[in-house]
């Protein structure tokens, strides 16, 4: 059973602070990792992908991957109230696999 | 540019009834997916289609069937609805992973 663990939150951060969202996964064969943002009552949106160990930056978002520790994280710099949403971590097993295993998500609340 | 369009947005069924959820994408994506999302369970893959003409089971396929009608359309059918299938259903499309999701279908089975 492939497991993806995320702290359900809510994680509350003040506006302008760095939000750190963490995810651990059980399947050592996971090769690619995706972060989705889901606003309440809406559909998920793909916001980041990371394939190699280390950091990947895209605007205010930084994804970090450590395959040896089976750990992936998402940092949001200069957090804004509009970042308040649930963030879903989703590893993909193996190259060529179409199946992602989604975590249950971390609810982030950015306080003005 | 509509992206991924799902119909209907809401539906209430009685146990044992059948229905088909429709999904269409206009982004020329090869892969399409059906997920269900339940409180406390996260998104779970029901079926996916890697390319036109192929379909494969995901994590929770029991009670569902799918049809990849053409590159644009991927439908999900409930042959005999059960209360356990009450959920929010999302269709998605992408290039190897779900990149764009539809707005969802909120389905209640009484």
C-alpha cells in the first residue's frame, strides 16, 4: 500500500511569512513529485513538479526533494491571503507510470 | 479555450440507477483521468486512459466503467449506483500526469 503523509493542518502563517508544507512517501520507486493547490469547493491545480533531488524554484514557490529520506516539501515565500488553500502532494511511481498517489493535503491559512 | 469540461455539475440518483459522467478536453492531451474525492480520503484514481484507445484501472475501479470515445472525450459510467459512490468526481487531462482538472461533478446516491 503506497502511502503519502501530509500534516492536515490547518497551518496558519502571517502574511509575508514563509509557509513550509511537508510530505513523506512510502514508495521508494517514486520518481516524480507534484504539488497541487485546491481552493475550497474548487478543483485541484498543478502548481509545481520536481524530478531530481534538490530545490526547484518557480516564482514564490520552491519545491524541495530528498529521495533518500523519502521527503518532499513546498515552500511559499511572501505568503499572501490568496495562498490560503489545501495543498496536495502527489508522487508518481516509476518512469512511465500514469498513476499518482495523492496525500490528503495540508490546509494553509495566511492571516492578513 | 474551455480546458476540461465535465457534465453534469450536480446529480442525485437513487440506489440502482445508472448514469454516465461526461468529460471533454480541448488541449490535445493524450492522457485523461477520472478521480473521486471524499472527505478525509484525498483524491483516488478510478480509471485512466494513457492514450486514445486505451483504458486502465486505477486504485478504486469497482462499480465503474469508462470509455475513451476519442482523443477529446473520456466518460465514466456507474451501472448500478450505490450510496458508497456518493462523492465529488473530477476528470483531468495531461501529458503523462494530470495537469488540468474539470470543475467536478457532485454526485449523491440516495
